[in-house]
DNA sequence: AGCGCTCCCGTGAGCGCTCACGGGACTGCT
DNA sequence: AGCAGTCCCGTGAGCGCTCACGGGAGCGCT
C-alpha cells in the first residue's frame, strides 16, 4: 500500500465549496448543477458549470459513494491474464458487470501464492465482492473475505463459498467416443503437471477410456504452455509409438502438441488426432483448427456475476448444481 | 448506472459504531484494533476483533478513502480484451500499477463508439486517471476527463493529452530489408480495413518499399481477424499471383494469412514469406512461428503508468519523444 | 390584500471513518 | 506527597458530498 507520491506543490484539492464560492451559490446548487437535477435556473446552472470547469473541479468519488451507496465494485482475481482462458472469462465477466453498471477491478496474481495472499489483503478493503480463481486454502480465503460475497471458479470441492464447477465428464466422454469411432484404439493424454494429485480432467479421461474399453494408462505430464505441450507429445510418442490420438489437459497444451506434430511431420488428423480442452477462440487460428471440449466462458462469467448479484441482494442464491459449466465437444479439423 | 438491486431484508449496514457498542469501547479504539495501531491493550484489541467478526463488519472503503486519501484507482480503457495485443498491454499495465499499489479498473468498449462515450461518462467519476485507447474525437475526451491525467495509446496526432506513440518505421524498414535480402521482389501488404485514410503502418511500408526499389502498390485491405487475413491473402494472390511475401497490419491478420497459405498448399516461408506486426506471444504457437515487427507491450504498459505517476505528482512529465514504443523486427520461421 | 402555487435556492444533518488532542489511571522516582 | 512518565482510551472535528427540509420571491387568482 503505497501512498500516491504527492510530492511537489500539492495544489490543495478543490471541493464543492470552492466551486460554490466561486459561482456565488451554495453547495447544494452546485450539486444540482453537476448532477443534472431540477430546481435550478438554467443560467445559474451554466454559471456553476463554468466555475467548476475553470477551477478544474472534479467530485470526490469517496464522498459521493459514502452518501449515495450505489456503486458496486467487484474484484476479479485471476492467475494469469495472458492465459487466453482467463482472458475470455475476464472479458465475459466484464461484459456482464457492465450491463449491471458495476465496476470491475482486475487483479492478476501471476499464479504465485504470495501474490494471491497480498491481493486478498488489498481486495478485502477495496471491493464489495470477489470473483476469482484461487489456489490458496479455504481458511485463508475465509479470513480475508469474511462477510463478502465470493464466487470461486473451477474449484472442485464443495466449499463454504459459491463455486462454479466445470464439468467436462460428458464432453470428454464424447471426445473419446469420437476418437474411437474414427478407429483410434491407442489414445494418450497430455495431462497437466500438477504437484501431486492427478487432475480431475484426467479422471474424466480415465472414466471415458475405460467405458470404451481403451487403455487409460497412456499419460504424460505437461507444463501449461505450448512448449510444454510439444515436449509432452514427444515424450508420449517416445514411450508409446503406437499412439494415434491425444487428449490434452487444455488447449494451450493441445496447440503445442499440434505444432510439434507438424514439426515431426505427422499429419493431423490422419496420423495423429488431437483434442484439447477449453474451446479457446484461438484454437481456430491454427491449421487444422483445434477440436476441443469447449467451455462456455461467456456463460461462466455471466453465471459468476449473476450469483454475486443474488448473494448481494439476498435473493435466493443459485445452488451448487446450477453453478456448473459443462464442456461440450466441438469438432473441428484436428480430430 | 443501475442501483445494486437491494431488494430483500436489507440488514442495515454495520458500521464502526455498532462494533464499538458491541465491544463496549469507542469508535477510535475499534479503528485502532482494525488498523493494527498502537495505544491499545492486547485484550481489548482481541475483544474488538471478535466483536467485528461476530457482526460481520467490514469497513466502508468510501469513508476510509474520504479521510485518508491514499487509494489511487486508474481506469484502463481498451477496445477489446479478447484482442491479444490489448490483453498484453493490460497485463503489463496491471503489473506496473500493482507495484505502485494502485488499483486498475478495466473497461472494454467492444470497439463501439457509443460504449466509448458511456465508459468515459462513468469513468470520469470513478477513477483518478485514465489510460486508454480511444477512437473518439479529442473534444469528447476533453469534455469528460477535464482535470484528470490521461495517457492515450497509439494515437498518432500530437494532442493536448499525453500519448504513447508507436513507431514502427525502423522495424518495418528492417522487415522489408530482410525480405529483399532473401530475394523477394514482389512484396504485398495486407493492410487494415479502415474507414478512409490508409494506416500509418501502411505509410511505413510504402516508405520502406520505395527505399528498396520495390513496388509499394500491392495492397489489400483486411478485417482485423484471422478470417479477414485469410481472405485478404486470397485476394492478394488473385490480384498479384507473383507475390512471394506479405507484410501485414498486425499479427492477427498475419496468422490468418499463414493459415490460409497452408490451406492453399503454399509452403511458408519458402513459397510465401509472412511478416506480421505487434509481436504477439501467440505468434509462437503456430508452425512455422510468426516473424513479426514486435512491440514491447510490457514497456508500453509500464510507460503509461509511469507517465500517469508523473502527471499526478506534478513531477516533470515525459515529453512526447520519450513516450515512444519502437517496433523491432523479430525473426522467426515465417520469413 | 390574501391566498396558493411554482420556481429557485440555501441550511442543517449525516454518510462512516480517521486524525489530533485531551485526559484518567497507574507506575516509579525524588 | 508530589511530579513526571507510560499506557490506554475517548471526544470533537472534519474529510466532501447528497438528502430532506424550509423558505423567499414572484406569479395569478379570488
């Protein structure tokens, strides 16, 4: 929390009283002029407006907010704005918030735990509600957001907070079914390099594979980058040369795999099919376009805002089974 | 400006006085406890903290901001958060702001003029400074941001405001030089479909082409999308089948052209070289990776924040010739 | 003249918080 | 006993603004 380095002349803040004095009227009249209210003479209004302009007056948002409590500011916390998935979510949330006249301040934690905590600390005194993707333990969250509406994104566990869960089981099932229908029998997964526990997406894959009588054991971990996806594909093909299709943890990894396949001279989709997860818009930028289990990120953002609104107004909040975004297989060129 | 639909019970906001009463102390003691100040007994402090928690108290940011004027909020206005260029700029600005302890509220105007005006209206009463990419006339800007620090991005004209200009002349020159060195003699440009006047980037191209004795007339307009880039490439090749290299208005268009080239079976870079503009990170996602005249978006964001800080503090502001981000040719696979 | 009405405009209060100050209680010292 | 010093704590004021109210001036009407 750094003070705004107010070095220099510090011209003393101009208040509504200064304008009033300058225009020869009262505070209230100034207020009326600025807020476009009735009960004011046109000439007076103009005079006040002129005085305000001349003085460079701008109303204090704090004073205004204090008295008419009508400005909602919600904090959006994401791990990495440069990750297209979160960008899409952010854009959706922004849009949904705008339609309600709400402000959104965005915090990028850079996927670092310390930043996450620091952000929480700041946020707790700066916004009216929080939407975010947190990895810190719930107790920490609880500590800082006490009494504030919070909507989590992508948390798996049921929590004290509202959480929008992402359910890709059906979509992944459909993806595997599609691959099987195309004759693939050796299907690998490029999972996300996680600390210890395998990802939920991996579980979906396993379930789907088993359901189709496919060996679910062909799994390689990958960094959540294109390079990571490429490296993982190489590792996969080295370990299991007979793999003809891969499902990936997300689209970034899939794009890396696609690129790597081209470098290896393997034709996609004929010699190697690739299916990603997320359904990012940029999947359409590559050739062939990426087939993916797509999430409705717009819906996700809108859902989050909707739930915040309900929590805030005391209206009946959405139940956990309504706070779900389902993945849906979107076929394209890569599989 | 919609009121936060405060239907329902409306449990009356809990203030510092409620906590004070509940803990049997004065306002000031509560304040001391919450702000971790001295001159308070440990037991009292704990008692106050407990009371605050029990009541679900959370301090009003407005009241707090009103008395200690130490929170800076800057508004970041961009046309489209889904456009990777602006995402990168936003991420950079966010980071630079964070290091100063400033808040950033993001506004996405969706590239619509009405939204731009609406945003300006809102912003003027909600933030302390503005960084943004505006297309509206300067007079409108002036009207809403009077007396507020403003830093524009990518505006060409000298203005009353601080503006960070993007100078790609050298970079484009280098790009054309590179193509010429590789033996290309027929170089086209996929320009941006603009209302009437050709883009500045087009001027740079023309200048560079002429300097190398190349015909600068091979220009086709394109939508600022990948599809637009693809269509433009088709049009270009139809009109000028002998073109062997294209320079594009930006990377999105370039990526579309790359994709189209692959669809047309033209090998990149051997049968068709492509050079983009912006240097987006996602240029590395495709194969071959995109060669581009890269802009330092991080630097751009940092520069904008720095200038805001100077304008705010009365320190000597950066001059126009310091507010420049230069494009630099970044060679990669596509040319 | 007296009344009611409209049209303007100003005054007190208060939003919820922090800052500067004052002061009581208790200690240890001369 | 008297005094300075420390440790807590509370009181008034004020941040800049809006809301609810009150009230004067001017009009037309009876």
